[in-house]
């Protein structure tokens, strides 16, 4: 049965002209939520995965690793604080040791505070910037250094943003600023790294994961308010990441995956 599934996935990738077989990806924050879905979708496409986590439960990490490996790819995991130079160095030293290369970086790890501007503490402000902006910056620099060693030099970097990146979110002040900064980092990186054939894009998810602040009824109403008539799933974001990782003429774009939420 597993052989038949893997053969079917291979045929599907060929039909979609997505060729990522034997590539290596680092997905930050990939033990749970959207990051996990991204790691699994890349694994389905034949990508070997470095699973990064910071504070996720060890059982979540083990479950994620088991499922990734079920698709016939290699996977390793590493715990590190990506908002520090030391933490990023630890991750990329491990990637060199385990894989010897890197083709795809997905900056998915994120922190989310709900505060209006005047209630944001300096600690919350700094944490949002550290995790949501500084960490992708540090990971981008480290990833590009490793990608440039590929022969020929190539790679894909995908940053996961959200609504706050393109519209001011009044009750998520520090979060919005950090994600808006990440949107600009995406464009600056695309402009700076094109000569290396390193493409940099962003994905802006809409309502794809119900949080504790929304009841089932409220979540259904959110979906009904969208032009497409229903909410999405984390896998929708993951498929967008796989698509962007496979394309060699798309860079500097921010792809909205939101059912038409912002129309």
C-alpha cells in the first residue's frame, strides 16, 4: 500500500510539473500548526526535512518526524532559539552535518501577541521583532551562505506572513509591525539574491486555523463571509509553499491564500 501511495504522489508531482525530489528544506517552527503542515507537504513532494522547534512538546516532534519519514524522505529535528545568532548557528551546523546542503528555507516560526499599541510592553515588542523579523533575517543570511555552495547556486526562501503584513491590525500592534517588516525583508531579499538564482517569496494565509478565540459557530460565519464561502486549512498554505519552492521565475511576490478575504 505504501509503495502505491508513493508512486501515486510521484505521478501527481510529475503532472503538476513540481520537481523537488531529494531537495533539502529547513522549516522553522515545524513541529505543529501551519509549520507542521508545510513540512509534511514538502515531504510528500520528495523533500528531505530539517524540523526545527523551540518550545514544542517532544511528543509533537516525534509524531511529526514519524509522519514525515512515512513519505520515504530523510528527516532530522533540532531544538534552538532562532532569534539568536548562537541558535541559528546551531541549526545550520546541524544541517551541514546531516545533509551537507540546503535548497529551501521556510521561515514559519512566529509569536502572536494581541495588544493595542498603548498596552504593548517593551518585552512583548522586542519578542515580536526577535521571533517574527530578526529570526528570518538571521536564517536568511545563514541559508544563503549554504545555498551559494550548491553547484550551481540556487534556492528558494519562503516567509510566512499574515494579514498584519499588509494592513494595520489595531489590536495586534507589535505583531503587525513585525510582519510588515518581514514583508519588506522578503522584497529586499528577492532583489538582493536574484543573481544567485535564489528566489524569495511570502505567503499570507487567511483563516486556515481556528484558534481558541473562535467557537465553531463563529468560525463557520467567518467562512461564510468570504467570497469563496468557507474557511481554509493549513494544507492550503502548505501547497502554496510547495508551489513557490518549485518555480524558478517567481520572486518578490506575496501570495495571499485567504479565500478572497481582502477583496
